[in-house]
């Protein structure tokens, strides 16, 4: 009789509110986009209808409201009402046999009583599921009030599966193991209440256990909802172990999630016994610097990437200790793609070491005495100084047996026959000098003054700190702590001088030009961008890792020439500053492509309105969408036939010519997606890098990029050239369609001669040129 009574109740409410059906439809769409309306214990469309009916009956919404207003008020109610603490009821005058609200609260985690007063419509819902509904509702209200966000698209048109919303994901693979968990947790009576369904029986207790153990480390714990099973009436019902794996999602608190210390109560307090019971043998008595002796748990983790996986240690330990679920049954996804951007060690430590060395150099530059003009600012202008360099520079100690010393320039030159030396990245530093009437008004004279400053700075750094320096007309190279800092002296009026010119009649003309824009970008805008993004990194510890992974993906898909480093960093920054309808990633970079696919779509929409064609942006968006289709199954299913690196392997079928390079002469070959097994000595050795009295090594020498530049200069009108800048050992070429015709003349490029030029220009670097003439269109 209850379903009929519910139908009559909703029909009566709907007849009084014209927009009721449309309001419920909007709520259902909102739930469907967040995967909250399907499965056992979900917040389905029936509950959405009953929630809106409750608001109408309680006069929290008006019968005259529009569907959009009903949606907004419903989300506000869900965001501010905790049904796990204070249940609600639709029963006006329940009979004497109906349970009281305290009895409902004692028996169920979430309470929403129907009009009869006898049925809790949220009986199967876990507290975590309702907390997820609350979280999504609160997030939606936050974006709804943001004028910079397209609220309709963010709330109702954007899918939010677990793989895109969670920072860490883990799965319980063998559900039959939960039978042992029921015995371990003494849940046999509850198992009878659930008709032998051990999955539904043990799930609330596992969630409570994980919530207690993870504590302040997480903002939200979510879980997948078991699908409602269907089977033929002529067949036996499917077994519970045939259900798909249980998936759990963690939204982390970055300030606590990576802590290796779990400090407990004092040893003599009543809470100490409960702490020891929760953590078992991992709990130890420890004395801290403040003199307190407390229970504590210390997790393993030295590097930043290892500390990011502390939640994994907690999850596996608690499930093994309290539920007899072995670690082999837990598939944890937290740093699936970190190996792609970590070569020798994690990039965070390398970036931090570089930033510390830069800070020390900056202080020493400020303290220099004897300069004709004082220094007004020292600013970093390199991606590594904002933690976004894909592979940050490592401090290098040179192996002098690998090189020959050039006495005239005090430089190290590699011996003949040796592999290409290690690539040494110049870290750009902009040093602004004070304005003064001593500066000339001629652009050439300003360059000469800057060159003199480079010489003077080098002499002072060598004299006071014994740094190896090499001054050049455009910059000063400083070898410090195994890093190469490239200092550019800047004068704030130089871009304006480049814009000024004299007309034949003597008038002063001011016109913008490419040289002035380039100089202003290098000395003003890029240092400001570096400083701003460095601040964003301090606010979001995961920002640098997401940038590095995004740029690694762009490079692997041969798109880095079209979306440069600064643009890629700004795209990723937009994900953190305007994440609607998501939250900014925390402590992980495993789901960057899913965010990037949607972000590129927004960028495309903005740009297409002002430009006729954007083929490369369209290609980027299509590749991101396909990468998303490949990546998400890897996050949700561990039985994929290919590894997750498949999203970083660009298909080569579309290219007309492939130029294969000799790995020995590719200095960044170890950064490749699939690095070769054979390694080469490149003039470096293990040990702490020094700074004092060392000889300047070969700097900024990458024969692959130099060869690619030469090819584009020579044949850029005939073909497009592509290469993965991070260890790519193959250059891909797409031919342009070229036709030069007149009334009687028709000219076609000599393809064979051009490919022979490729070989000649790449002597000792090119291994072979693979022609795919059937794809070469001229």
C-alpha cells in the first residue's frame, strides 16, 4: 500500500505547484551528472521528489516558484541540512505504532521518514553517500553565486564521475573476502538483516573504520554504489561476489594528508586505549620536543611523492588489521602517472633544491658592492623556479675525464667519439638596475652598457664568492651548486627605446614592434608570471606536479610547439582558480587529462569566436578527449591490457616522414616515455656538486632542438616538423601541399632530394630517414 500512498501524495503536491515536475527533472539531471541516482542506497529520483515535496509542505519554497528557483532552494536545503544528525519526516499525524524519530536515528545512518511515519526512505543510504550529496550541493551553491562561472553548464551539463572528482581512488577487488570481514567484525546478526548480502552488511562498518583512521587527512570519503541486480526468473540469482569491485574515493586536505606522523593522546589518558586498539602494533609511545609523551604512529615516506601515498598505508593497514582484507585485494590509485615525470628522483625535491640555490644567489647579488648603479630587483624567470618545469635541472658534478679543457675560454669540451654530454639547463634570472640619467638614450649604447654590467657582475661574483662566471653581450652565466644561472641585466626603459624612432622630418615616432614586445615579455611579464605561479604553488602543493604532467602530455603528443610552456602553465592555473564544477586537485596529478579535456573545450569556444580557424587547438581538444577515454578505464579497472603510458604515446601513422635519431646523441633520452634499456655516460658523476673554482661545462647544448630549428628554417615552407622535446628520438614530418603554377608552368618539390638533405644536415645525429611516400602529398 505504501507505493500507492506515495504516488497519491506526490500527485497532490504536484497539482498545487505548476513547476514541480520541471523542478524534480532538474534535480534528477543534477544527480545523474554526479552518479548519485543509481545503485543501492542512492539518492534517486523518488527521494528528489519527496525532498521537494517536503520543502513545499514546510513552506520553505513557494508554489509559484519557477523550476530553476526550486532547484536552487533544494540544493540549499541539501547543503545545509544534515540528515545523519537530524532526520526529517513527512508524517503529520503518525499512528501510535509508528517508531519515533530517535528510534529511527538509532537504527539508521540517514533518516527521511515517509508520510505514513513507518518507512525510512533512506534506510539503505550510508552516511558517506549523504555527505557526498551535501558536499556536491554546497559546491554547486558556491559556483551558482560566482558571476564568472557558467552555472547552467557547470551544474547540469558537466559529468562528474568519481575518477574526475577524487584525489585518490582505491578498490576492493575480491568481494568474497568480505565474508571473512563479517566474521572479524562480528556482524552475523546484521548479515541476516541483509539476507546474506555481505557486501551491503560490511560496507557501513568499513566506511566508519576508514573515516576514523583517515580523520583530518580527508575532506570527504565517497564510495561507489552497488548496481541493482537483475536476472531472469528462470535462472538463479547472481552471487554477491559477482558484483563489480567496490570503489572508494578520497578528497584530501593537503595540509594534513601527507603528514607521516599520527600523534595520539597522552599515554595516561583514557583515549590512549582506543588509539592503540585502532592502530594495533603500529602505535608506539614517543616523546616529543615539547616534552609530551604520547601515543603515535609514524608512516614511512622520505620523498614528497612517497608522503603523498601515506593515505594508502593507512587504508591497507586498517583493512588488514580490522577486516582481514589483505593488501593484495586493494588496488590503490594515487600516483599512477608520477613515474612519467620522475627520472632520477621526484621533481619536487629537485625544484626545491634549485629554488634554495637561487634564493642564495639572489641574496648575494643584492649585497654586491662596487657596481656603478644599484640593483633594484632580482627576479626568476624560469619554469623551474615556479615548480612547473617538467624535468627540473639536477645539480651536476662533472666528470673531467669525459672532457677536454679549453684553456682560452676555461671551458669543458667533450672528447671526440663520446656521447653527447648531459644537457645543462640555463636558469633565467632577470636583474633590474636602477634608473639614472647615466643611461644613454640610444638602444645600441644601452646594449653596450648592459654587456659592461655583465662583465662587472661576473668579476664581483668570482672575486667575492669564487663562482665560475662567463660574461656574454646578452647575459652572464654563473655556475653555482651544480646549476647554471643565466643572469640578464635589464633596464626598465629599454622596451620604450625600441619603440621610438625618428621620422625623416625629425618627429619622434612611437610604434610597437616585435623586438620591444619580446624584450618586455622576457624582462617584465615572464618574471611576474613566475612570481605569481610560485605563489599559487604555495597555496596548492599539487599545482607544480599537474603542470609538469600536463606539459609532459603535450610534449608526448607533439603539441608543445603550439601550446608553449607559459600558456600551458596558465591553462593549468585556470583549473585551480576556476575549477567549477570540480574542486582543485590536491596532492595528486592522476586526473589532469580529464580536467584538461573540458578546459580545452572552453578555451576553444573562446578563441573560435575571434579567429577563423584553429586546427591545432581543435586537434589538441580531440587528442585530450581520446586520452580521457583511455585514461579513465585505467583509473577504474586494473585489468587493462595496456599500461597507462598509452596516453603519452602519439600515433605515428599520420606523418609522411620519420627521422630516427641516434640515441647516443640525444642528451634527454632518459626522459622519454619509453627510455631505452642501454644508458650512456654523459660526463657527470655521482656526488655532491661543487661551485668553487670549477670549469664551465657545455651549456644549453641540445643537438636535437638545434637540428629541428635548422630543418624548419630550411624547409618550413614545405613541411611541418614535430618532435617530443623530452627525450624524443624520432622527428615526425608532415608535408604541406605545395603547388606553384602559372599558365604553362607547374613546379613540384623534389622529395627524394629533400630527404637526402635531411640526412646530410643531420650527419652523426640521424640514424635513418623513413619515407612514407604514399602519404606525402605535394
